[in-house]
C-alpha cells in the first residue's frame, strides 16, 4: 500500500489523475473515493481520498462493482510488436492471438475494441487510450515467464487446447493425408509418421516429432 498526496489546478476525472501517475485504466479493478466505489468518470473534489486497487485474486469483493470487464467465452488476444514469442506460445496453447511486428497503435486499439480482444503490451501509454477496455501490461521480459504471467492473469488453464493453431499465422490447423503432402516431407519423416496437419494459409506442415514432445513438456511445465 502506497499513499501519495497530489495537487491539481483543475480537478478532472479520476481516470485522468490515475493515468497521470503512470497507471493505465486497464490495470484498475476498483476505485474507492472516501470509502465509496466510483467509476472512471468521477470528478475529483477538494480533499478527496482515493484508493485504487488492481484485480482481486484471492478476495471476493462481490457485490462491489468491478471496473475491469469480465472476460467471457473464448479468450482472444492481440499482441504488440515486442511480444512475438509470447504470441507464438499463446497460439501453441490454442488461443486466437493476432500479432504483427509492425502493428501501429491505432490498429491494435481498433482490433481490441471492434473484435473484443485483450491487448497484451509492454507499452503503458497504449493502454491509456479510452477505446481500450481489455488490456494488460506484461511485466516479465522473458517469453516463458510472460506466458506464465498471462495464463495466471486471465485464468487460461481450463481453456487450453494445444496444437490446434499455426504458431506462425494463427490459423486453425487441418488434418491432411500423408499422400497429399508426401512430396514436401523428408524421407525419414514420411517413413516414421502417419499423422499430419497443415495450415490452410501459410501451408506449413506439422507432425508429432521430437519437437512436438519438447513442446508438450513445455506446456505441461507452464500449465
């Protein structure tokens, strides 16, 4: 718990004051002003005492209103240009995750709003945009730790469906007959494996070789 005293020439919405101190609104789940819950539009008054809380993981604060929207149904993400490996890992776990190295901030904000995706980013300023309601600032810098962080934050364990998406382009994989792709396989691969999957967009072929076993062990260590 940290207490800070702030002075303003002109008092505005509590959202603006919180974000001016470096905390994006997407990280806030509860605001109390003088002990009473308020939303982001509350306009500060002289002498107000404001308490700001992140998402409660171990304490049930129902029926107090949560400011962070509850994620219902399929968990879908869009990742910024600094999170390419995290995006691939999420796809490996089966989550619909959009990623481009050259995404512009406006495009990511639009995808988050229009397609109701969760924005994953290392850019706090991006999360302060009003149009973004579902977002998360990824703290870790190492991809595996980032994945653990996101799995915990959004309670993804029960939603994992590994190896159903292409790790390169996010499309859902389709099972294919070996005869249809035999000319693309190395002789040893064609000899030892019968089950193959292909991406309908980038046409990469997947099978359960040694890489599959390593990835499966990695997933088990994460989940």
